[in-house]
C-alpha cells in the first residue's frame, strides 16, 4: 500500500512540505474539539511571545490588542476558509511573559470575527493539551490542576492524568461570574418587546427563551434561531450599556444564548444555542455561557451552591455540567465561581503553509 501511495503521488512521499513561500507562514497546529466545537491550537506564535517578552508588564488584554493589530493575518489564515470554516475556533498558546504569575500557560482566543476574552470549551481542551504536550512539569495522579491565564483573568482546569496521558471529563473553575442585569425589557425589531437577562462568565451574554421570539430551541431551523439571536444582540448593544468592574476592554456583548426556558433547578438537562461574534454558532453548550447562566440562576435563587445542572447543545446534543462552587464579590457585584465540566478530544495535527502569490493566502470569510 505504501509503495502504491508513493507511486500515485509521483514519488512525493519524501517531501516534508508542499511548495511554499520561504518568507510565508508555516504554522503547526493541534486539532481538538469539545462537545463538537472545534479548537485549532497554535502551540507557538513567535510574534506573540516576542511581544510578551519585550514588555514584561504587558497584560494579556494588551497582548490581545497587539496581536489583533499586527498578527491578524494569522487568525484569518487559520480560522477562515480555505483552511478553516465559518464555525472554526482557535487558541494561541503563549508562554513566558504573558503567562507569568504562576500560570502554566496563557491563551488568546480566535474566532471568525476577531478575539474573545474567555472560552470555556477551549479551556477544557487546553487543560488536556497542557499535560500531553509537557507544559506542566510534574503532573499529579489522578488529577492535575492546570493554571491558565485568559484575557478575562486566571482560570484553573482540573484534568485526569494516569501517568501517561490526560483523560476526561475535564472541569474548570471560572473567573467571578455575575448577573449584570435581569428582566431587562428590550425592543427587538420584527419581534417587539422581549425580556432578557445579561450574565457575565468571562464575557457577557444576553439570555432569553427562544419561545419569546416565536421559536423552539430544539426544533426550529438553525438559520431562524441565528437570525433571531443576532437581532437580540444588536438591540441589546444599542439599548443597554455594559460595565465591567476591572476593564472597559471586557465590557462588550459577545453574543446571545437562546434557551428552552427551563431555568429552575432540575435533574434534566436544559437546552440552549449560543450565537456569538458575527453570527457564529457554538456546537458545544458553551462553557462561558454555562458559567454566566449558572451565575444568573444563582442570583435569582433558582439554584444553590454545589447544585449541578446539565446543559445540552441544541446543535450536537453534547452535554456540559455546571455548578456554583463559591460565592464571592467582584467590584459591586455579588458573584460566584462556577465549575464547568465537559469532554475534549484530539482530532489530529496539521501543518499549514502559504504560497506568496496566492491571492487568498490569508483566507476569506463566507457565511
């Protein structure tokens, strides 16, 4: 079979890389998914590490701005077509300066429209990656705590470890999560007035039942759900000003999560769909969204500390669990630390190249 493959390929089996520009990008990635949501991990981006090293006081939020300003072609090349797709998600691993203060690694999160400040599905996957790729010097059995710095702040992933490889499920403890607004009346063009909650779980989301928009999160067409959620996002941005206790860089609405309305505690899963950034659909139940939704439910007295809820993605049926594990204060907000658990899996590795004369070398966005 090997000989036949080599002959079919014109003897190219010995070639390390396809023809590419000597000055162009050569990017190696590790491919994973969590609950169906992809994660393209870039284990090293020299420009990001150099920026972090040059300014030891550079915050991860500042590094996020720097990478967006100077390295956005990398995001576009890897997330957009033809190497990526409209639902692709990525993470740049940063070690050194930006990962100081006791963290094993820092991460910048990439999506189709830009850069997020928190990503729960990525944290779950990066926890496994950190152990399997040697970023934690001495992993402990049966579980290792992996400390990560995200643009929104420090989080800790807890990863099963058998002495040889990582396992599942992985769980993480969030940054302080809180209810930013509840029972907020918002006028949605084409739908009239609806009532939304706004929660923070490392980034801000608007939450409401799909029923308020005349839809069913489990059976309506995805395109209809996306259009409605996007309309909510744009309306909330215009009608409500967000505030974050630490940084205005974090005070933006990332997306809208439509739910089945089952917010009261139950042993049964509650289903939702998250539409974020530029109409991008999360295939997982959304880790930062679960974090924010737990914070809202706790704020409303619908759940107590350490009561575990299950959250189902309406797109794939995959499950996360979430629970509030500690009450705390965050600025003027009553907040909670939330534990989110899910399963992350490897799907492969890849090496991506660029030919300089390719007019689409840095990708194109099609939705």
